[in-house]
C-alpha cells in the first residue's frame, strides 16, 4: 500500500493518524482551544495529529444554517493554527477554484462526500500537489471509489486517501459497512474512518441534522478492528453550542476515551495488515 506523507507525518505506515477539530472554524479562539488540546492528547498517546475545520459548510440542511467564516477568514484561522501549534491542517473545498487558494495554507485538501464524483474538483485538488482526502459518498459503493482515486492519479496526484463516513439507509439514517475498509484499501491507499459523521442523522431534526453520539465509540472500535489507518472526528469543547454537527461531535472527555480505545485496538490488529 502506498503511504501518504505530510511533512514528517506518514499516513498508512502503521502509526494511527487522527484528523480532529470542530466541524466549522467558528472562531480563531475555538480552533486554537481544540488544536491545543488535541496536540497534547495525541503526543500523550503517540498518534499522528492533523487539525481539521471547514471555512465553509456548503452542504447544509437549511438555507439559514450557519456556514462558517468564509474562505478568507477561515484560511486565516487555519494558517494561524498551523503556525502556532506546528501541526498539519486539512479543510474541505467545494469548487475547483478553491483548490489552489486553500493549498497555499493547508497541508491536505478534503473532498466532501457529496462531491466525490466531481471530476473537475478532484483534478483541481490533485494539480496543487497537495495530499487529497476523498470522503466516500453516502450513495457510493466502496468499490466504486476506484474511479475517484483514478481521477486524482490521472491529474498527477499520488498522495490520496479514502474516508468512510457511512451509507444512506432509508431516510435520516446512515450505516457503516465494515467491508468498506478492506475494499477501498485495494486501491493501494490509506483508509480513514469518519466516526462522527457516520452517526449523523441527515436532516433528522427537520431544519438541521441530528446525531447519535452514543454510537461513535462502538463504531470506531469496530472500524479499528476491521483495519484503518486513521480516525476522523468532530471535536468541540461544548458540542451543545456548536454551529454545526453538535449532536454528533465529541467533547474533550469523549475524544480521549474513543481515541484511547481505538489506538489500543489498532496496535493489536496491525500484524494482520
């Protein structure tokens, strides 16, 4: 399997990687609060850490939902987190023109699940030379993500990984097929589990998405046993006040518990991969 290197950090080399932060870059203060805590936790547990936050959440249930600080201000926040804590950062892009702009600040570009088939977006990300994380669409079979990986490679990108975030199961519900990790790894790429979006209930609150936070830990443990290279989680110190994805975000105590369990299982099963 091809590993993905971001500076001195290697994804897929046997050491667990964590992509964690608030769903939306609500403020610089919040971003720094989360980054500081996560950096210390990941150093303590000896896992790789990448800070994540979105400058814009274009896929919202309601047109009146908070989307984020916007590209200019959001990238300023991410740049400051990167400078202050010396950690890699990742953010979503939604339009091809955003790729080059975001690549000046972030270390990893992320393709949202609903956009994973958008050829122009994928190839714009690849042409920046940055590593690319593609989230598997809720409507996609894991084997069909081969096409998304090929689009990156055809555009000259070699550093690519795939993230499982659940599949639509009727209305307002997602399920995780644990076969997905093995199937997607056959593309020769690291695989990540988005444990918090996988328990989301899309549109479940009417004007917003709900979530079942109580299932994050068991799903994350199962994914670690199935074989993952990284864990993606929404982390917010006060989930009840989060601008988005509060019901499926972990607070600091929650991420400590989940990450500790996942790392233990991940190390136990490494000999099988």
